């Protein structure tokens, strides 16, 4: 193949690929090609192989990630960049500025020009640090995602592979990111995996639709595909613009007015620190049993810090009192990064782990594990290692393993990122059922539709402080004027007090 043809077209023919310890092939004679300048969007249910195919198209599989695969032909662009779902997987340096400088060094950029370029690429993704020499591990998940994108933009690649780059970003960050991609992508080739498609449909010109088994069932112009395959979009849980409208109104379960009287948690002069630096503080906060609390705010506001402090995962000060007999057993926590909590080498063993600690009957454990595998669409993955799952499947496993023994309270940090619509709605139904049975849900989220439809109370965090605390009292979603879309009760008894600078 000549260099000219490689520039004009890339792709793979008759791809076959398998995962370790799995007998069946994942891709069976899959063929996909794309041309220079195309803007291609991959759609399909979580776990269908979209991210895996991106890695094949870039050459990461099998050059860096060794998996059994075979193809009649594979053409890879010479100049490309890859943005992963999990930003931690692509950092090479410990500091923000060094991460960008590492890329520039590989491009043989004059060192005297690097400071200006470092600020330029960071600013393109909304990271306007006065001093970019700061530890990467001090950034929030969303800020890490922006940094990962900035480092790839510093490559100035001709082809960009984007694997759900906005999964950890707040709404403003999502809008800003896609605007950046528009600005830098007009002359570039883009191949995108994304669940939140409403903001990118205007500049994508081709959609490839996969079924649950990694088979391409449609490939063509976006307008025709969206119109002709609307049924499959719903069936496979694609986040198309009408997904929430199609969700049954009767299933939105927080519309009943309730009174929350039994206390669950009391905070007083509570603060959380990272590397001895104050990152979150509140003078007083009470949380009650049975509430569904949404914690919202911009990336880096302190939301994850707050909930990690509640669980004593990072250093904290002040008074904290759980009104529970056994906090360690009765409060479950779901990390933003699901890999942080896996402790076994099989999916079904991961689900059974906490049940075995309580010495439950073996038959009871097996029945509960099987029911949970079905509920979270993980049956086909039961024998796989948790680290071999897709990001969406890892997230479902982390949530399922935390909820399997019915805790009295559950704290979830961005539990729906990387999830298709079908699995998101299934998870929300499970959480709503728990709330109806008396469990308290405390959820960090950027998904305002979840806040609108499910939250009974909204906590707003900004710059490490709790600046808003609102109870939902009007069962009329979509009202304007409040972040959760409904009227809130501002005259209720005070459960939150703004703190002074301490």
C-alpha cells in the first residue's frame, strides 16, 4: 500500500479478537474503514467493544495491549492521538506542566517556547492554572480528564481517537471540550466513542451502530441512521436526544412528598484535607434516613473530597457522627474509579465477597449473586477478571458489589459515567427501590437529568465550600430557576449553615 493511500484511508478488514480466558471470539470478521477528514461516531451498548475497536484502529492492540487477534489487513495512521476513558491510564509524569512538556520534548520543541505552549494547551481545555507546576494526583477526576485531553492536543495529531472524553466532566466542561474539539478538529480526522451525543451530532457526519455482541448493524450518514434505527437506539440504550423523554414517568420515584425525621449523619465544623491543604469545609450539616441527596458542582469543586472525607478515606477534622450501629458494615461507598475497590479475580467472586464475610448460607449467596448478575447485565462476564471489563461494566460491578448486601446508606461518586441509557435507568431503578425501602443515597453527579428526576435534596459545592442546600418539594420536573429544575423549600428548618473562612 502506498503512502498516499495510507493517508487517505485507514481501517481493518476481517478482524477477529478474543479476550483471555474466554473461548468465544469477540469480533468475528469485522471490517471498518474511514477516510481522512471524516468525523465518525461509534454507538452501541456498554461493553459491545467500541473502546476495544478504537485501540485496534490506533495500533494499541496488539502492540501495547497484547490480545489474541487476527486481521486480513490493518492500516494505522502515522500521526494520531488517543484520549482514554480513564485519564490516569495515560499520564507519564507526576506534575501538570511536566506532562505537557513531555509531549513537547518528543516533538522536539524549543524549550524556550514550552511555557507559552503549556499554558496554551491547558487553556484550550479550561485549565487556566496560574502555576501549572502542581501534582497531577491533586486534581479532581474531571480536571485529570481535561489534562489528558490537553496532553493529546499538544501532539497536534492528524487523527484523534476519543474514548468518551467527557465522561468525568461537568456540563460546562463537556460543552467547552466539544467546542475545543470543533475548533481543532475541522481539519482533523475524528473517531469518537461517546454516550452523551446531543452536543456532537452537529459536527459528526457518520455513525457506526454496534449491537451487544460487537457486530456492526448500521453504518452511514447520521441523519439517515438516527431516523431508520430509532428502535435499535432505544433497545441498545443509546443516549439519543429523546432517551429521557422515553423513560416511563411512573418510574420516576421521588415525586411523593415525604418527611425525613430520622437522623443518619451529623457534621459540625467538619473539614477535609489533601496533602495538608484544606479542600472542603462545612460548619454544620445534617442528613436524614431515606433521602436521595445529589451533590453537584464544577470539576474540582470538592465533591469527591467531601464524600471521601465522610468515609474517612482521607484526612479529616471536626465532629462527624453516624447514627448507625456499625458504620463500616452499614455504609457502602462506590469510588469514582471502580478499579480502586476490586479485591478478587472473578466477577462473581467480587459480588460474593461481602456476603461471605457475613457468613451467609452458600445457597443464599449463589442465588443473590445470580440475581445481581442478571440485574446489572453482567451474566456473560461472570468468569472474567474485573480488570478485563469495559469501563461501563467495571462501573456496574463496583455499584453491584456495594449494594448486594443492602446497606443502610450508600455513597456513590459519579456512578453513571460510562453507562448507556439502558444500564443507567436500570441502576437508577435499583437505587430508587433502595430509597423506597429506607436506604439513604448520597450521590455525586454531573447528570442534571438524574438530579431533576430523582433527587429529594441537592447540595451544591463550590471552591471547597457547601454553598447551597435545597429540598425538592414540587413534583413538577423542568421548572426553571433552581439547579435541580424544581421549586425548593427555603423556609424549612436549617440543616446547613455556611461557614466562615477557617
